[in-house]
């Protein structure tokens, strides 16, 4: 039976969130949380592997106490047990620190894992880095953006779409795969599953001390990247009314836009004016 | 001092626990994904959405409070109310199917059925393979539930049922219906009893689907019984227990209708808020007009009050305390809030709100019946007043 770890993340339910301008991080406290959509696809992929081959699925997340919600949701879908990594000193961890912490937790709670699945990217920060970095931490092969996973007890075959090419990769287990949202449409959790997620399945909570990690290793000083600036990209549409006699309006139009029109058609129109 | 109030002191959980939150998210996600795209069409075409219902079966929507041993999800009453609320926020007709099945068709089995009846019917009801209905209303027995004219006459080890039931929710699709019929008791007394009647029993006939103002996707119909033979083993509870079973079941059903009304109100308010932000008049969104803001403030306040009243009734029920009076209060208040809020939502939409182009038109039609079925608002006031007056006399 395969031993699968799925790393999931709680993300804000709305996309437009205020951020803390000083730290450059999102104000996650202001939004309701949900399981990151790609992570949900990763859970579904694990469940399908479990249904085909038999597997024990551990779902793991790092976050505030409220992140328990996404673990319960994954348990309701059919995962077997949950691990919540929760400690104030982990707040603000970058992707490097996060993958370091996840690796420590996996070594501690699931040392005999065969396969690690992650969502390909998160809807809040979209770096897509944690999965591959985690594979580096654990020194094992990895494939990102998988749209299909075939697995037997020793080997893994992954199909993925990169740069408009569809490629198939094979690797030995243990390995890490990040799952895209092409296939593996997540199932709905049944209400009896939700009930059992609270009455049957267990969640263990790890803090930094239990992981043997000190604050120096970690977030804040431990994070190697610093967000220098966060801004909202603004796109604006507006109508411009040009009034007056037709000849003068046409002339004004060309005065205003000949540069843009020229750029769009690839040649200057000045001479034809 | 004032009149003693039947509202007992109890700790209200103002913050829902994680489980309730996840149940809400789950039902909301399902409703928005599977029901929102079809809600307007199934309303207009009067279609019972079989595909969506099939998906709901596998997710325990038809065995919300049924114990696990019979294949249910064993949810508490607040969870059940949340599920009905979230379905109705998007599609009240499907919310109606679920709340009638769970609240008044399955619930009496949990409360009054013997071991054999539970064994026979609960697993199928909980899986949704069998859809239930509750049939009390007749042409001359509405608010006056004691005036049932349908008869069940003993014949050997069977009862022979004759009569007509009207306005049966789920009537067009139900596989099992709980039928209230007059039976003769010792000393020539006539009293109603409840029978578990399968649609495949000979003599069970369905009428045409009703063409109703709202909740049109629910197959409401009449049921006709012509010498319909029902085994004695299908008598629910004891002979003559009809009134007792009916009243207890309606107490529970009222929680469901309150939840449904609350969901309709919530959906209408959300639509109105969205529209008020988008709709420009006098060169600014109408949400910037104080009149519209007042409407929205009133809607939000009444919905919050309605929700707390409903969860209060659920909490009493889950605690095993009497909850009939509070269920009536919740049903009375939630349904009147639904009517007011959907009216305001149409008003905020202006002419567009009166058109089928916008969902609030459907919410407006759906809301009205919540003031009528499972006991009219007038009957709820009677129930509440009786509870208050009987206490004050003690």
C-alpha cells in the first residue's frame, strides 16, 4: 500500500484582498478561507490512486489554527489523517522556509512516504515554488504541473503540458508531483464524510519546537526572500469622444492615435495622412 | 412584571463551529455549481432536476439526520437547517424537496416507526433511492388538520384506503408517502392514523402536477387512493396516533420551512446588494442612495434576527428540549422576512426585478408560500399564543 502525503494550503476565498503594505503580505485575516483549488485537485489525485491501488493518505498544511478547516475538508473527501503545522514564529515564511518546514514535518510524521503531492500553485501568491523546493529539500525526483499520474509500487509516470508540448516523464518512487487543474476534478465531500472527518479521523498538531526548528531557521530572518513591493495591476477602459466636423475629427483622431495604430499594423501611417 | 416567556435560558453558540462552517461551504459549493445554472429554467419549465438529485443522493442530502447504521449522515438540526438554507439560497424548489423528505417524511420514521419499519424503509429513504412525501392536507382539511375525510378500513390483516390528498410536495416523484386517514377505534370513535404507503401499491394514483406561483420545480400534485390495500404492518405508531404524529412532525417541518425561507431571503438580499452596487442612476450606483442603503440595512438586520431565531429552535431540538413554540416563532418570522426581503429586492431592481431576466423575480414568487405551507402564519401565531398563555396561567 502506498504512503501518500498531500501538502495543501488554505487561501482566501476572495481574490481581491487588502495587503499589508509594510510587509508586502496579504491580509489573510480579513477573508474567509478555503482549500486552494489546485491543492483540492491534488487531494483528488491521491484519492483516485487510493481507489486504484490502495493507499494511506496524510494531508498536511502549515498555517494558523483556522487552517484546520482545510484538513477537515480533505479528511471529509477521504484522506486518512491530518497534520497541522502551526506556530506563530512560522508566520510570514517565504517559499524557501515553507518547504524547509514541510520537509521537517514529513520526515517526522511520515518518514516512509512513497509519494508527495502538492497543488501546482496557489491562488493567492501563485509562485508554484513550494512543491519543487520541497523535492529539493527531500532530495528526490519531482515533476511539476502534472495533468495525469500513473503509479505502481515502484514507478511513477506523469503526463504534463509545458510550453505547448505534452510530455511524459517517468521516475522512481519516492517522488514529488505537483498537480495542475486539468484533470482530477475534485469530488464533493458527502455529509457523512464531513461527520466522520470530525468523529473518526485525527489531526496532529506540530509546532516549531516539536519539529526541532528554532526561529533563526525560519520566517522573518529565516526567509531568504523579501517582498519589496506589492501593487495591484490596474487596467482601465474608457471611451473618448471626438466631436466636430468629420475632417477635423478624423485628423484629431490620427494625431492622437497614429503612433498606436502604426505600432499595431507594423508600419508608419504618417505619410498617408 | 411581564408575562413569563417560554424561551428558556440556554447558551447560544453565536460562532458556528468548524463543522457547521464546512457543512455550509459544502452545501453552498454544491448549490452554486450544480443548481445555480439550472434554477431559472427548471422553475419556468417545471422540471424536477433528476441529474442534480442523483448527485445529491450520493452526498447524503436525503439522509441528513438518519443514523449512520441506516446509511445517513447523522447531522444535528443546525447542520440540517444550514443545508436547507444553502440549497434554498440558490434554488428553493430543490430546498423544498430536501426539507420535506428529511423533515416530514423521514423524521416520523425516526420518531415513531417500529424496528421492522425502520429496517425496511430507512436505508432506502436515507440513500434517496426512495423519495418521501407527507400527506395530511385535503380539500376540506388544511389549517384544520382534524377534519381529514380520507378513510382506512380494516380488512383482514390489511387496511383499505380511500380518499384524495392535495398539494402533496414531492407528490409527483415520491416512492413512499405518509398518509393520514380516519380509522375507527374501539367505542366507535373515529380518529386519524398514519400509514406508510408505497407508490407501487395498487390503488395509489397521482394527479397532474400543480401549476403553482413559486417552487415550480417541485412536483407538487394530488394523490388519489382507490381501494388502496396497505398491510397492517405499515401503520406508523399506534392506531389513532395521527394527530400526535402530525403535530410532532409539523414542529420539525417548521424548522425546515424556516430554513428555506431564510435561504430565499439571503439569496435575494445578496442579489439586491450586487445589483445596487452595479446599477447606475443619477451618475452613481444606486447603493450610494440613502433610501437603498436603508432597505439593505433592514434586510440584513431582519435576516440576522431570523437566523438566530431559527438556530435557537434547532439548538433546543438538539438538546432534547421542547422546541415546538420556538419552531413556530422561527417559521413565522423567517417566512415574513423572506416575503419582505424578496419584495425589497425586487424594488431595488426596479423594472428589471419584475422580469424573469433576474433571479429576484423567482425568489419573490418562491417566498410567498413559506407563509402558507406547514402551517400558515395565522396558525403559527395560534401555536405561539397558546404556548405563552398556557404558561402565564400557571
